């Protein structure tokens, strides 16, 4: 099958984030929450942003939605949605895009949903903000969306309040509200946190099914590698506000290229391998985004910094080097040597 390369080359990516920085001035110093990340995302694709708390995952997603505008955040770089730079558009324009062309499922639905208004009223408001329709038409749309996300008796439940829903049902209601305007971009921030594993699986299957139906691009933010393995096409691993590894799900899971990613994988229960020893947690704590360590931010916790001569890990910030199409890692250890080390770590042949 042949493709018209001239058309493909001229077509802009749906979402393109270029060298995004988000810094917050505080009395204690400058918080470098996001310190230069790049990625592209097409309609129908899912990218997972992974890392511990404080790595900059959620801050990056809020920047895409323009939710740092009323804060003292210092933003630079570009966020191009179908070629339109979201960092330079007017406040009115970003409000019209938010909820309509792009939407977010927040981490805690109980705090994101208003306790004094019914679920249906909140979905109706989200719909009428972007559509000139009557309340009756919007209510029918709300019921339709509740049914679509698998909430039983939607005609009845539409008038219930958030506290009358279980955790899983509240998350479904949040997804219904986010998708009520058929957005092209959906950002899901820890969408399965605090849910039991059965409900987690149902929510992830729901998101995959709705993505097929609506053709949305999805950014899923999580600390759980198992979640991204199930739903994502590509993964960005963040640490200390920077991307330390990027690649497809298979590449990051089966040939990881950064010691931090090795640590995340070693601390995750696996069903595809027989494990005879205990899970291996990453020692230490994530760094302060105000006082990042000099050199590689991960070096104080890295068991492999001795592999690099002249103590470069402690003095020189590694560059994010491209290893192949869409594949990159930020580490001073030579790529071939990293492959050998990881193969030895997991007991396989390099």
C-alpha cells in the first residue's frame, strides 16, 4: 500500500508540545515544575505520562488546558492544538476551547464535582456552556451520556447528587461530563486512583471504548505503569520536572533505557513473569523542585552512577538523546552499556 508522503508531511500533528517550561516563583525560590518537555499526539492515540508525585505530570496537563493563567506561573515554549498556540491565545479563546475541544477528568471526582448540584445539573451546565440549546435538550443529552458511560437507571440517577454515587460511579459521571461536548482531546489525571481493581479495569475499558467511538486523543497521567500498559500507545517517564525516557509502550516496558524506569518496573507487580523475590522499591525520595540536585536529578537515588567516569552524574545534566524514531532517554551511561546492565538486572541475555 502506498501513501502520499507530500500530504502526510504537510499535515500538522493534532497536539504538539514543544519545550514546555512551567515555573512558579515562591518565597523559598523558583519551583521548576516542568522543565522542558516535548511530545506529539494524534487523534485516536493515547500517551501516558508516568512518574512519582511531584514529577511535574499534572502541572504539564493543566498548562495544556490553560489553568495556570490566573496563577503566578511562568510559562514558555509552545502548546500547538491543530496549529494554534494555546500559550498565546486570549483568555476568551482558551475558555471556548476548554470543555469543548479539550476536557479533563480530574483525579478526585468527589472534590471536582460540586456537592450542592445534582450530577445531571452539572453535565447540563457543561453542555449549555458550548451549545445554544434548551434545558430539556441538555437534560436529554446528560441522560444519554450517563447511559453511555454505563450508569444504570440514568433517568433516575441524573437527579442524584455526588455523595449518592460510589467512587466508580462518580468517576464515570466525570467522564460523561468531560465527553458531553465530544472533545478532540481528553486529559485523564489518575483516573483510577482509590478505585478497587475490578472498577479500575471497567473504567479503563470504558475509556478505550469511548475513544474508539469519539476518536479522541487521550493523555493519561498516572504513577501506575500497569494502567499505561493497558491503554497507552506511547509513554513519557518524568522525573524532577524533566522527561527522562520516551518511547512506545513495548519499548519502555521491554527495553527500558533509564535507571529510574528500571526502578519503576522493578517495584511493579507483574503477571507475565514468575517472581521469586520481593518487589524492589526505589530508595530515597523524589527531589525538591526548588532545590534540584546538580547534574542528573536522579543521581542521589541511582545505583548505577558509578558506571560513569569523573562523577559526571553529580555535576553535568544529561541531555535527552534520541535512540530511534520516537525513542529517547536522558542518561550519561552509554546506551549499549545500559542494555547490558538491564539484561543482567532481569536475568536475561543482552
